[in-house]
C-alpha cells in the first residue's frame, strides 16, 4: 500500500525540496547560489522589473539579501557554468546539461524541416548570413548585427527576420546565449559557448525523459504526473509515464496518496522522491515571484497551497483584482497573502500597491510579512515603505510595519495616488 500524507505534510516536503528549510546565510556566496540552483534545477528568466527582475527573486526567497553583482558574475557574464535554454520557459540551466535538451532541439528542427512553408525554410539566406557573422565575429548583440546589416535592395532583408533567426537558431541548438549586457542577450554559435565534450554528448530521448522526471521529482519532493511533466514542460505524456514507471521500478520514486489532492472525488496519483525529507515544521517568510518553481504551475499551486493565481499584467488596470504583478507571500508552510510591489527608486520607496489575504492566512502573519517587506526594501536600498489602501490585508500590513518601525508617513498620500491610477 502507498504511504498516506496529509496536505500539510506534502507542502512541507515540497518546500524542503526547494530549500526553504535551510538557514539563510549571513553572507551569500557563489557556493550558496550554486546550491540553490542544484535544488531548483532551473531558474526561469523574465523581464518584468517592477520590484526587481523576476529571476532575481527565487534566490532571494531562499537565501535572503545578496549582492546583485554576484548574480551578474554567475549568470550574465560570459561563462560556461550556466546557459539559457527552454528548460521550462526561458531558463538558466547548467551548461553541462546541454546534451540533455537535444531531444527538444531536434523536435524544433524537425518541425520546421518537415514544413516547406515554415519560416526557417523561407529565410535560408538570412540564416546563412547570421551564422557567417557569428562565425567570423564571435558573440554579438542583436544591435551589433543591425549596425552591420546588408544595405542591398530587395525584399530578403528585414530586421525582424534577423531577430527571429537568432531565436530560431537558439531553439534548435545551433546558437547559444553567451551572457548578457544588462538584459540584452549576446548570441554566439553553440561551439563558441558550449565545450565540445558537452556538445558532442547528446542524451537519447528516453534517457533524457527519465533524467528530467527524476530531477523534477527531486525538486518537487512529492508530485503528481502533471507536476512532473510541467516542471520541464514535457509534452509527451506517455514518455513521462514510462519514465515514472522506470523510476518506481528502480526504487527512486515511491507512490503516495495525499489527502485533499483529489480529482472528480478520487485521489490523484502522486509520487515522493526517495530522498525527500519531511520536516516537522517550516519556519520562514518569503516573497515569491509568480515564476518560482513552488507556484509556477497553477494547478499545483491551487492543489497544494490553495493559491488561485492569475498574472494580471495584461489585464486592463480597472479590471485587475489583485494588481499588476502581485507576489505570493510564503509564511511557514502556507501562502498567506499576495502583495503587489513597486520599487520607486526616485523616491527611495517600496510601494505596497495592494495586499490581500489568502485562505490559509492566520492573524499573526502580518508581522512576518512586514518583516519580510522591510528586508526586501533594505535589499534594494529603499529607505521607506508605503502601503496603499487597496486590498483586505493593507491595514494589518501597515499596522505591522508601523509596529516594527518600517512604514512611511505618506501612506494616505500614496493611497490617493493608487486610486487615481486605477
């Protein structure tokens, strides 16, 4: 018979697998960053920069305040330690895993090759020119290519086609990202970035699926088939099921039943990684980006944390329920609230533009949230925190901030500004 877990036990297992039971270091070093990456496996990249860029958040959530220059050195400098690929959406992954994604690169290549009207087949001249430029000049920003674009007449040349070429070649593995300047990518031929001993060892599809499901299980702690498939966006569900069966047979996954993880009145099959730990408690407070592995799969977030989340960036302002880019707030093993934050650097203020309680909230959560907001403001060098009046948690959060000496005196002024904006 499979082991039976409570919903709270499943949450604690999941959070431990993601590193939330570890003590935050006094000073974050490269070793801590690599350890967090080992536990997460992938770090999703996103350009949203209202508070900080989204991909800076998961490391902060687990490790606490760290120097932004450390992130730049590890992820954005020209390095072969991490590279970018579509391992979930666009993510940082270890460069040593390049061959693990050969099946996905091959799928992109085959999909376009089989269609004579595909964009790739219709733009061979642009593709050849871009490859030649990268081969002769090394890593380039898109702007570098634009400056030296051919000026000949005709319909073949279009700057949008060059940008599309770089993105298509990245998907097929012909091109790799060789660091960034700010948020701007530098593109290079794969052989200019990925070591040959890594590039020349593609992992067969079935082996890759088994390894990726294994890693998803390790990073999830306990998971359903849908959870395991979504972690690396594996669309071949029969392939995921075969991988699960292989890992169960090998003793790496253990079937479990989680109370409350139901569908149509029946338990959803789930598996626990053999190395997953069940801590007695989780004691933390953390701001999570919507693209954190803990909550990025909306089905899992709702099932495990009662978090019904929708990103409202593209929702008209007057129709938003929670705010432009609200961040789930983890308190212990619960998602207790969500807050919409903005770093107003000109005013050196962290703006809490809205704050809302979640179903799992408890009366004393406001203090933990206020302390975490104060840490986040200090991390970003912001001197003040203001709280608007939008949301059922704003009064409690503002009072808690006042109690710890962190709330600004212009709360009502900012509240009026927020109402005017929305």
